[in-house]
C-alpha cells in the first residue's frame, strides 16, 4: 500500500506491516513492483541481509547506543559508534544504486 504523508510531503510504502518512507510516488511504486516480483530476489541471488540493506536504514539512538533501524523490517541493530552507523547507511545507498542498475540492465530499462 502506498499513501501520501502531507506532514512530510512524501510517500509511505507499507510492505509486510513495515512503513518505508519514499521521496516520491514513483520510487514507492518501483519498490512495490520489486517486492511483488519473486524473481527479483532469485535472479540476483540476494541474501536476506542484502535485501534488507537494499531498502536502507535510518540512524537511531537505542538503549543509550547508536544504532541503525532497517527500513524493510524495522529491525534495530546497535552499532559501535556513529561512524559505523553512517557507513552502513551509505553502503545501503550504494547497494541500492547497484541493484537498480543491474535490474534495469537485465530488464531492458538501461
């Protein structure tokens, strides 16, 4: 399900009860199509952790420690320090870019 969030002027994609904030509707629709296609995970041999990382994370404070909260599952993972959290967040963005490039190439989009 995709809904508009007027307070933040963005869209919220809900997958398996997890809300994923998206910059615009087309991003939300694209991620929804990917999640509904069982071949997308199988074709690229993506492990569960990598699939979780593709959808990114937010930096959060959890029990007095820096942590990341994975957007796809809502799982909170404590980390050693904020630098580690930022590295995980940046790596997720890179992983998503790489995933989308491969997806587009394999499906004649790029």
